[in-house]
């Protein structure tokens, strides 16, 4: 996993890869890792700041950091000794959430009607249209879900790489322009 898969990367975004001129902003990354060592959760909770551990309620230490806002769930697979070097084994990004604004209103009813194979829109249940992209070239088995709102705001979930998020948005953007809501007086 390279540094450029994370928002904090100092890599500039290449606008050539963003013909829409819009670059979705990463909001959240969920990842998992196996430290390949035993952990003593009680010792971790007692010695760490911002850690809570109540094994009767939840079988993990919950550790929160304010800046950057982060929550870690630390599960026991045994015990840990101070100074013991842990390894990062099986590190995986499970989900990336990004958002953007196309700056124009979208005709969700039309998008849902003409793209019914991908779109689901039930405004009585949820104000956004749910658009599922499966089998996009270069994305093995990934399913990206876009939550598209009439305001033009979009949330993108399901990617495991930042580039997948960008690619999904660039694929949907021309479709969204076709369903730009026209104002009548």
C-alpha cells in the first residue's frame, strides 16, 4: 500500500485524470491490520490515553484520537509486552468514503428511471439516489456506491483505493450532466 492511497499524502492530484475538474475529497478510511502478536487489552487501556475497555460490553479496547479524528478497535489475540516489536501483517483498506459537489441540481427521478439497472430512488425512505457501479475496468470485484442528492452533493463509498473513488466519479459525471435539473419560470 503506497502513501498515495491516503489523503494525507503530499502527492499533488493530477487534474489530467479529472476531466470534470472536480476531485472528490476523502472523508473516512476504514482499515484492518493484524499485528501478529498477542495483546494484553487491560494493560493497553490502563497505560494509553483516550482508551476505554469494558470487556462485558465489547471485547476490544476503543482508542480515540482527536486530531486527526481517529477511532481504533484493538482486539485481543493474546498478550503484548512493552517493547515487543509488532509487525503489520495483512494490512487492508476495507472502505474509503469520499464526497464532492457537482454544483448543479440533479433530476433524480429521471436518473432513476433511465438508469434503473444501477439506480434506486425512494425519496420517502431516503432523500438520495443510490447508484451502484459494479465491474468497472481495473477494479477487481469492487462495488462502488454513490449517494447522489438533488443538490448536486455526492458521497462515494466502497472503494479500497483513492483512484477507484476518482474513477467512479469521473464515470458518473457525464451521466449527471445529462440529468442536470433545468429551472423553469
